[in-house]
C-alpha cells in the first residue's frame, strides 16, 4: 500500500478502483495527498467497509459502487489505482475505459497475478512503465507498477515481460525465482516445438540475469 501511495501524485484527484477495505483511499485523503478520492468497488460489502473507514475524511472521499472505471467520468480523477486484482481484470477495466489512453492519467497498478501478462499488455497498447517497486506481502512478491500512456506501442521481449523495471531492486532475485517457478509450470504444459524451445531459452536467460 505504501508503494502504491508513493506513485500517486500529490494534489491530484485519485480513483481507487477495487478499494475494498478502503485503507489506501483513507490514507490518500487523510494525509492530504489527494484533495478528493473516489473509492470504488464492484461489491456493496467492501464498499461499505471503505465508507466506514473513510467517514472521518468527509467530502474528501466519495464511495461509488460499480464495475471498474464505469463509475468515474473521464477527467474526474487523473490518478487511477487498480490494486489487488488479477492482470486480466486490470486489463478489462482499462480496455473498457478508452479515455485512460491519454498521458494526463497516472496509473498505479498492482496485479495480484500474471504480472508478465499486464506488462506485455501495457507495452503493446502504448503505455510506458515509468517505475516499478517490488514488495513482499504474506510471503509473495508483488510489483507495484506506475504507467502512463505514451502512444508508442512495442512488442516486449520475454525478459521485459517477466522483470519489467525491477532489476537491481532489493528482492529482485527472489522475485525472479517466483517468476521462474511460474514459467517452468507453463513450460510443463507445452509440447516439444518452437514455443517450448523459446521458453527454455527464456528460463536460461532469467536464471542467468537473476543469478538463480
Ligand atoms: C483483493 S481486493 C483488493 C483491495 C485493495 N485494492 C488492495 O489492494 O488491498 C479486490 C477488490 O476488488 C474488487 N473488484 C473486483 N473486480 C472489480 C471490478 N471489476 N471493479 C471494481 N472493483 C472490483 C473486489 O470487490 C475487491 O473488493
């Protein structure tokens, strides 16, 4: 949460999509970092938790019930946090809101799973990864990503998808080991052929890069 908080720009209205317990929304509003936070969730129960947690901050937090960014008007919030959902859900939410394909929006993304899938999508859809912070929680490594639309699409290579901008950070080797376990599981499901050979080469490259 602290890493996500740090990527939110001071003085900007933020939308916390999938706010759940509302801890980040409360921190952004309570600290004065954001003049207004839109705390949004798909489900009423989590939103109610957020509403209670954020009550002390009055009008500085608005709670909204609904799917993804459908409850945020274009331009209403310029800093958008989507944390704690699988990469596919994060992608669906962004694809459903084409207005975020604009450099004015600062995205803070914390995929719960499939980090590589999200990095590949960002690169292919023209988003630049401005920064990433590795964090460990409950024994798992997460990458907190800061992305902004740059309009330059590119096809990322395997290592870019697996590691993004995390090289050199504390925990890099452990993070790569976690990525490597997933890659090896994926490799097990492949029949002999070009894709299997490419994945073998990528595993070797990853192990060399992270000294595994
Ligand atoms: C695991 S919690 C993450 C909470 C918090 N963002 C965090 O990172 O600690 C995921 C939350 O996302 C919400 N959620 C899932 N899909 C969503 C969607 N399409 N739109 C909005 N919220 C969604 C769930 O209801 C749940 O409250």
